[in-house]
């Protein structure tokens, strides 16, 4: 018998949920993470009494009551509603696109007036079969919204011209003809009071965790300690990039402590012009309605990913999806290794989806009824 039942590589959300649930079922678990902290990209750090999202803004949202109850079992959530603003060369617009946005663009006050303008612009473009992201967006919202609020931001985010990006990226673009600035349609939404690190810390309560430990530096040693490995890192890196390297987009974060109470009046402001090098500024205190005398802001810069950088966004175009499928097929020949999370599944999951997938995997392993939770 080996020392552990499960070796979980990665102390992010998927690894923490898996470790927690396996530990509840009497399994011996060891969690490794190469970073100096738990919680992966949802890690929050206390700076000036403010919970700072060190790796970008994370707002929990879901329509599923089971998942909402699950996370609330580990932290109390506040009433935060995601209502970002867009700054285009000094002009401010509400996001997602709604009647407040259309009023700022065209001074319209009624939904029919906004629809008439958008429909007229769409008809004039006569795009029958969108071939790329630009044509897809134009066929949905016309050129005014596209030029000011989509084009620059998207090209900065992905490092490519919008005409070179696949149409599917923007097919779920939210457009509302109501004065509603709530970005998500989900019934449940909020930020954990005390930060996300608190949730992961509770999930890992009782589980052995070793930080600043890179599994890939000595995988043979670690594999010999456990019956099964749960791997949440990059699947292509696990297999030594044998079929080639999957593409990602990376990010660079510039954090600043400012000697003022309120810098921008909103948690998230997107910068949608192409000239501004960053995509957004996050003011963290507004996630928890803070009244601290200082504030912390983060400028978020997209960057081209290369091996060794932190991967954030999988580039799920046809070429990369086909390459991932080859790795997925290869992984099926390793029954004692479970690949999970965004990097193991090469997909941009929201937090509730990561939890759902981990819980379903646990139910499958322990021959339990699969919970009715959406991914």
C-alpha cells in the first residue's frame, strides 16, 4: 500500500474541492503546489485591509442552487453585483450592452429606438454568414457598439486582429434592451466575505499541503507515493509537449496602493480603445464595499504566452482544440491520472463549472449518484 490514495497537483479550486471531498470519504490526500500559496488564481491577499484579487477579478455566479449552497458552506457571500464600466477614450459606457449604453451612444430612451438603430446598422452590413469575430459582432450589434466597445478590447485581449479570431468567441455577447447593468444573468452572485483564499483554506482543512513544490521536477518520486494522481496543470506540459505546445494568453498585473479613498468609483473599468495598453483597471475595495482610507488598484495587461509564463486563457480555436484532443486521447491510456481544471481540461471554465466538474468526478469515482449540477 502506498502512503497516499491521492496526490493532487495544484491547490487551486479544482484540486481543493477534489481533495476535500476525497478526504471526507476517508482517503489519504497530499496536495502539492509550486506557488508559495494555496488557492491558485483565485488567491486573495490582504493589502491595507483590502482583499486584493492577485490574479484578476473573480466574481462567483451561478444559477444552480446546489453549487451556491456548496460555496456558502465555506464562506458567507456578500451582495456584490458585477456591473463593469467601459472607458473608450474618456467616454464611459455601462456593460453589458443595455439601454444605459445605448442612451450614452445615441441619446435614445426607449428600447424600440435602440433596436431600430442596431437593426439598421446590421442590415446595412449585410453579413449573412459571419466568418470571424469581427463579422459575428457586427452582425449582432452593428458598427457603433463594435468600434467603441468590442474591437480594441478584444484585439488587446487576444493579441490578434478581430478578423483573425473565430466567431464563436463572441456568440454569447449579452445585449439587453433594459436599464440593467448586472453583467451576469445568473440568479446567485457575490464575493466571499474575507476573500477566496478563506474558502480554499477551509476546503483543505485536515489535508496535507506542500507549497513551493513542483511536481514535474521529480514526478517519479511523487508518483510512487500515491495510488492515483490528480493533475491540474497544463496537460501538454505533463506529456512533455510530445504533440506540440497548446496556445494560451497570459497576463501581467501591475498593483498600486494609492493614498486616496476612491480611485474610480467602480470595481472594474474596461479600457476599450486600442491605444491604452491595459485592458482594465480593478479597484478591489469595491468588491466588498470597503471604506478604507487607502485603495488598491490593478492594471491588467494581456501578453503573448510562452513556455514558463503563467497560462490564463486557452486559445480554443480549431487548431488548438484538435491538438488538445490528441492529448486527451493520450491521457485515457493513463487510468491512474485524473486531469482537471482549466489547464487539465484546456477550457476557460468559470468557478462554478470547476466545482461542478470536481464534484461529478468524485461521485463517479466513489460510485455515488451524480449530482444534478450544471457545468
